[in-house]
């Protein structure tokens, strides 16, 4: 089974591909842990949220929230 990937444009308009490492649900919130294909050792944590009726990803940088994610994660 191949890994799921997502592609995003960075702030400079360059296409960046990410590989999904893990998906978690904690406290009724959904998180996705992904690594850029150019640096698979660098895991980034995003939270699904709604903005203007559209689902979007928000980078998690709150230390308390990251601590909960790390406790539940199998990869970090």
C-alpha cells in the first residue's frame, strides 16, 4: 500500500509534496502528521479546522497541544 501524499504551494508559490505519516483524533480534534518528501525526517503537525465554511489545515505550534499529540502518536 502506498503512502498518501498531499501537495501544497508554499509562500513563494513552489509546489511542496508531503507524505502522511499519521492521523490522530484527540479531544474531538483531528490532526495529521506529515513530512515533506524532500526531508522525510522532519515531521510537521497540522490540525483540521474550518474557515469560511471550508476545511483547512492549521500548523500546530502550541506546546501544550503538541505535548498531547506526542503522547498519543506512534511516530514522534
